[in-house]
């Protein structure tokens, strides 16, 4: 199975492959694109668990961003 990397995406280290696949399948390739989704929409993606939500929320906040 192909491993999806996070290099150049802005996604944080420790993000699991199912969450990365969910992002890719939703057409989200950069951290900043998460600002177009609500947290509820993001949680609804298949493969997104609580750890992914926490990691990505923290990564967004570190850049002064948030879910929609």
C-alpha cells in the first residue's frame, strides 16, 4: 500500500495514514485548505479519528488558523 507523505503539506508529524488518505480523497493537500471545512465536516471523513482532529486543530492554531 502506498504511504502518503506529509512533506510540504503543512500537516503535522504523527498524522496517521488513514487520516492522510481521508484528506487526499477529499482533495485536501495542504493544511490551509482545512479552513474551508467545519470541524464536524472534517470529523465525518472516513479515516479521521480523534487524534487526527486534535493534531490538525493544533497545527491550524499554531498558524493562527481554524476550521471554518
